[in-house]
């Protein structure tokens, strides 16, 4: 993926050069059989739930089954690789977090298993939410400054959980580490429910998980909220401060993005994007996303691609400073 997202100009030039590989009439009739949608994370997580909300509606609107298949592992790269290597006919798609598009290439590099310039393209971003930093009640910190001071005062004594190397939970904490110089143990899990289980049990002391996963633990009195990772306070609970209020510019958000192999005919990609954007505006879907504390997004085409390019460039130095070893 390194080459594809190196610069906006290179990205858009590569896109412009792509050509359809099937008959336009066939593409216009798509889909004429079931479509597999690979989610590169465990079932039950935010990306999986969002994928199922949208694939259910795609099935209803387009008259063919859109079937979610979970292929988790290696921060999402296993599932993305499987999708990227599938036939570019529109019958194998993927739903990923934006971070898997612009962070993993900096970490896995030659071990990623796919080349983003040749193998994948984003279609539409359909939902977004910030991460939320929560701690076990044993952590004696209520505010961001207190939390940062506690990290500095307890080197090598604390651990945090994430859904794997290169995920938003991992990089959220890595940004905090880079700001404070704190020394924390990183414990990667395969799914967010395992992170929460160990957090509540005291095996780890903190996580910066997606808002919809973390917030119920705070509401239930099982964990304490420190901050959200958006630049502005999140509308679902504006009483919770942002990390950026104490660490200017710190922003880590989760977002669900539909992707395809790069050579999928433009007719199919355009049709899929139009359907997904239409679904994000349906009142029933907005309510279902709201129940997950997810804000609908309607980003596609060049705007989405430029957005990912910008984030790719933003995260490169952060990952390099982290010196994350290739798995």
C-alpha cells in the first residue's frame, strides 16, 4: 500500500489509469449472485456490527445476499489480503477501519501481503466515532492531567489492551506514550470483548477503545472515563473531555470503510458507493448507528481517497517514532 498512498497526485493518477475489466452491461446488472463481504476483525466488534447493518440493507435494496465473512488477525491485514487477492468482479468486498488502510502499511511494509497501488481501493466511509480512554477503577486519576502524571510516575507498572498491532486502540495509546515518555506494556487481543473482560478483571489497567465499546463500561460504573480521542467533545456525552484539550492535536477516530479490489469495474464501484451513501441517510439506519454511538458518514470518491492520503502521511512519522517491530 506504501506506493499507492505516497501522495495525493500519485494516488489520483493511479485511480485515473484504472480500467474496467468486464463488460459494462454486466457491471450494470451487478449483483446477479451473492456477494461476500470480508470483515478483517472478529465477530461482534464495531466494524463487524456496522458491516452487518449495511450489508443487510444492501441485500434488501439490491436483491442479492451480501454475506459477512470474518477473517481476523494481524491487525486486519489477513482479511484485507484475502479480499485484495480475490477476483475483481464485485463479488468480494471488504469493510475495514480507515486505520487499517493508512497505518498498517507503515508497520508491516513488505510483510503486508498486498500492494495497495495494485490491489485495493476505498469505496465509501459510512460511519465514524472517536476512541475513548477508560481505566480500571484502581487507577487514581479522574482527569487527563492526573492520568498523564500517573503514567509518568509508574513506569513499567501499567498495561493497556488493543485489538492488535496497528489498530486505533494501539496507536491512540502510542500517541499518549510519545507525548509523556511513559513506559507501558502493550497487550494485543483478537477482539474488543476480550480487552474489556481483562480490563474489568484488573489484568490490564486501561484501553483506548471505540466509544461504543468503552462507554457502556463507564455507564455501568465498571470503568472510569478519562477522555475521548476526537478534537471536539463527542455529542453523545459532552461532559467527557478530549485528549486534545491536554495534548493539542491528538486525534484518533474509528471509521467503517467499504473497499474493493482495485480493478473492480467503475460501474460496480459507483453503484455500490451510491447505494451505501443512500443507506447512510435512511432514518432507520441513522437510529441503528446512533444506538451504537456511531455518527453516520457519507464520504466517497476522490474526497475519501484524499482523506486517506492525508492520514497516511500524518501517521508515517508517528509509526516511525514508535519503532514498532514488524510482526
